[in-house]
């Protein structure tokens, strides 16, 4: 984790979220753990061959004092380099229970195809 300075001038922790990337049924799924990030504080961009995911937790801490605090708060950032097999026009995202689930379709030419054997 790094520290960064937000627009308000406060020091914020930069967090690289844990992720899982897998291929299934002609798609690539990326699941990122981003606890405390709300939909309105999330930005997902694809520019050229880079997928950028950024999210922020709320600025204010809840009232009271912590006895244990294991979840980080700050700015989540993760970048992925996409190859030419990804259809960047066919991407969907869902945020549920602190997990961002991205689905990226593969281009038709990149999907495996079955070859029939002639007898």
C-alpha cells in the first residue's frame, strides 16, 4: 500500500485490491475485492489496451473508536493490460457486497473452435 494525496490535500492510502482472473465460456471474468466502495465512487475505464479500475471509500470514519480494524480505507487502484483477443466494446460490471465482478467478452476469432475429423 502506498500513500497518495487526494484533491482535498489529505493523505490517503492507495490500495491494490486482491483479484481473481479466469476464463470461462468465451469470456474473461475479473473479480476485485473493494470493501467499502460504493457504485458512485467507482470508475472503470478502458483506454487503448489498458483497463483501469479505481474506487474510493468514504472519507469519514464511523463514530466511535476501533478495537480491531483489518479492512483498509483509501483509494483502490488496479490496472490490467488487455491483449487483442478482448472485445473492449462488450464489457459488463456488477458491484455486490464489496466485490466488483467484471466480464469481458472474447472476440469471436479468439474463441476456441472444435475441428471435426474426417474419416
